[in-house]
C-alpha cells in the first residue's frame, strides 16, 4: 500500500475552515484516497473518498492534486465536535482482493478546534 | 438503519484466558473485518470474513481466530491472552465489491479489552 504523510497535529479556530493536508507521492493510478476520523474512544468514522476528481459531501470536501501526489481534506466550518484524529489512507490495490482491500492506518493528524 | 454494533463494550480478562467478541454488520453488508487498536496507535487489520470464510489476514498469530455466521454477523476469538492483547477491538463491515472499485467500510464503536 502507498504510504501517507500527515502532520501530527493542527489547530483551527471554531467557525473557520480546517484544511488537513496529506502527502501520498507513491500512490498508484487506481488507488483511492480515503479519509476517516476518530473521536476519542470511539470507532473510526468514514468521511469521504476519491480517486482523481474533487469530491464533496455533507461532511467535507476532498481536493486531490492533478498529479495525485497529495490531497487536502476541508471541513468548511469547523465546530468543537470536529476535534478528532484524522486519518488519510491510500487504499491498496491487491488484485486478488480488488474492491475489498483492507485499510492501513497511520498515526493521523490530531485536529483541535479552538473556541 | 442500525450501524455496526459490537458487544461487549468493555471487558477485563486474565492472562491465559480466552475471549470472544461479537459483531453485527450494518444492514445490507456481507463482509466483516476486525481491527486491533492499541493505545495511541492507529487500527491494525486482523482479518476479513466473507461468505463465512476468512478471505484476508493481517500479521496476527493463530491465537486470533474468527467466524462468520450465515446472517453475516461475526465473532473474534483470542486464545491464551497476553497483556499485550489489551486494546480496542473494532469491527468493520462493508458490501463485497470484488472486481469493482473500492467499497466503503463502516466501523463499530469497538470493544475495549483489558488483560490483567
């Protein structure tokens, strides 16, 4: 699986947009970028995923660079409830398991929303 | 629509004992995976079950075993517990998409296991 690099921690003021970067310079052509977050002592929560186009849902936006070597997760109006560890994951491309690959988590970015 | 449910939420076991954790997948999902999350670390993949068979396995010893039932629910069994097995055990469910683009995986709230 392609590895990802994320800053260990970030702060963001409440009400502002939180922009979380992720580098994945070794990503393969058909590997997806997934984002999950984990609020303390809870299970990881799916946020969004994408291949090459920008994606948006009710939770966040995902911006993937044209060369696909990096991406940014955007929480448009951060609230205190967005304080969590955010994981950027590049989904593996094992042909034998294509479509059902496991998730390989790193250490993520600890995002703290400041009142 | 119920999400992924796990039981028990917390339990304490003694070294050498055996433990069974249970998981019901999200409605409509047929694939169940288990992850172990030690304190301060990201979740680590243990194994995945589909059609009552283990389909993928991570780097975990044979003391970790699982089962999937016809209704897609699953159990994780750990034998001969070690202190290092203390962790949050997460169940994740998804819909099989073999040959298609990646599916979305949903996690339960986990079972906290403490081995003393």
